[in-house]
C-alpha cells in the first residue's frame, strides 16, 4: 500500500487496523517490520497521501476500493486442522465491510486464499449489507494476489515480473489495472478470471517450494556419491528451460507462505477426491521436513553422537536473510532437536529478537528451556567456548567475519556446519575447522 501511495500521488491510501499498538508503530519512526527500503517510502508518503488509523468504519465508508489484507493462517482445530486455511478473518472483513459500506465498492482479496473464496466473500457481503436497497449499489470482488518476497519486497513491488488481477466484471478489473499501470508496463499486468488468479498464487508458491525440495533431495544424493550440489545447480541452471533461480540447496525452506500454501493446495485436492495429486504435493513438504531433520542429525552425529551440555553457536534464526521474520523458520526444528539432545544453543541474528523466537516455539507447542536457549548481541559471544558454529540463515555479514579468530576461541575439534553453503569451506578447513556443508563431498 505504501508503494501504491508512493507511485500514485493522486490516490489517498488509508490503512486501517483494529490493532492500536501496530497502527501506533506505523505512525512512529520504529516501523513494526524490517524490510529494506520500506522506511524511506513510508517517510515520503505518510501524512501526504498515506495514513494509518484504527478507524475501520471511516476507512470503509470513505473508500472506493478496499484491499482486504488479513492473515489467513492454517486452521488449528476442527475440519482440515493443520492444513486448511482459516478464513475467519476474511469472513469478518466481509461482514464489517457490508455493515459500513453505503455505496458501491470494489473489494480486493489481497490475502492468499483457497480457490473460490471470492465467491464466499461475495455471499457474506451481500447477505449482510445494512444499506441494501441503495440504488445501483454493488460489491465488485477482485483477486489480486501478491508475489513479493520478504527481504526484497520493495524492489519486487517496484519492478514486478507480473501483476495478477482476477475478476468477473471488466470495468472493475480496469480500475485496478489503471492503478498498477502508473509504474508497471501494461504487458506485465495479467488479467484472468477470479479462480485462475486465486489458484495461481498457491501454485506459484508450490512450484517454487518444489524446486527447493528437488535440489535438496539431490543434495542428499551428492553427499553419498561425491558430487557437489553447487556444481549440479550451476550445471542444470544454465539450461534456460530450467533456469538458475531457486536452486540453492539449504537446510530447508521456511517462511509464512510455502508450507501453508502447499498444505492448503493438498487439502483442496483431497476435497475434490484427487488423492494422487494431493500426495504429489505433500511430498514437497515431507522432503523439507526430512532435510531439516537430517541436517541436525548430522550435527549430532559429527559431535560424537551427543551434544548434551555442549555450547553450539547458531548464526541466524530468520527464515532467510534481510528479514527479522521467524515464521516457520527451519532454525526452529534445528534448534529444537539440538536442545532436546541437551545442547546449549547460543543464537546470534542481526534482526531477530529472542522473544520473537520464543513466541514461534510456543506457536509450535514447544516450551523452551531458558537455560538452554540464549540470544547474544554479538557473534563473538556466541562462539566463545563453543564446540560448533551452525549457519542457518544466509546473512551477508556472516561472510565477513574473521573465522580464524573465532576458531581460536572455540573448543577443539572445532566444527562448522554450513546449512546455506554460504562460506569458503576450503579456507575454513585451512584455519582448522572440520566443515560440514549441504550436498558437498566429504
Ligand atoms: C515467497 C515467494 O517467493 C513470493 O513470491 C510470495 O509472494 C511469498 O512467498 C508469499 O506468498 O507471500 P518468501 O516466503 O518471502 O516469498 O521467501 P522466498 O524467497 O520464497 O524463500 C522461501 C524459503 O525458501 C526461505 O526459507 C529460503 O531461504 C528458501 N530458499 C529459497 C532456499 O532454501 N533455496 C533457494 O534456492 C531459494
């Protein structure tokens, strides 16, 4: 929304949310999320044509176009628990809009939703409207899924591969096309029917995650055969039909989207009785779980089959670099397994706070033992007296550290496990580290 305000000075963007603390943070100098370049854009527009407020009612009444950008978490109980998307926030947005809308509105689904949610939203809207009977009043539902990735959000929005708009009424679609056309070339603005747009969002994430799981599956084979997964990635990625991107082997994908969206896709397929299709996509998630667990198993095995009471320095807790987001981060599984084996885990991450990590553990039903789980404010504190360094996020600054100094402060033998294939392994071996990486020959 900040980008729309920035690119379209004649449009007024009101962001409304019931959460007062969050709105207060958006109105302050300390924005509630870290995203490179976001603060500059907010600073340029806030108070000009970008406003943050808790007055939801006025926000709905004033608007011609409403973007519904609410959370769609996975259901935690009831039918489809653990897989189906929980649409209670979408539904309540529909009811609230219906209550306060006094004239026609375009309502845009920005949240990632299962296919056919727009139809449900339309029913909720029309069944609950208070001002029904107002002449000519209508709700026009559009689907406009977001494809930005965290950490590169502003650049992705500034120069998107494509913008996708799904809708049934051409004039309504055109209104949104005209907004994006302020800065996106017309040929990159794709228009489809509602259901294609909703489904494309889930499929895009499922396909991207599938690439990561595919290369991760091959990384395991590389470890057994003496092939090097980085070389395999480069060799296959230069085939233009395959392409270079999203072929970095890792400890597994994380983030709030991939797993949630694939499980949602799996659930939808099952609903339609497409069991083989469901199983096919489920394997992408299964492979990811396997990757996280086998990497951690390798750490424990290398450290003489026990990490009990051993200090382990973990570099990075975010699910990827340039974000403080820890939702579904693979670091969670790795740290949990290490602590279950009795390790004392000392995490250094440039942007993640300990309380956010603990909250994510709690969300997954894990109570962390305070004695075993420490966050440090420098990497030096984390490595002092540690048996191993474990790289879990690919932060650029990790490449700049003086690992020879770290080595001198660690227990011997000193191990380094590179879960992102980020560092210069030959150089580290020369320093004296025993290095373990993903998909590399021993
Ligand atoms: C993802 C999609 O890339 C966006 O297009 C989409 O809009 C977004 O989800 C969403 O649905 O909102 P995001 O979750 O921010 O974006 O992050 P990605 O860059 O896709 O990375 C996901 C995970 O895969 C990370 O843990 C990353 O480290 C991992 N990954 C990615 C790899 O392990 N290897 C790779 O080669 C690439």
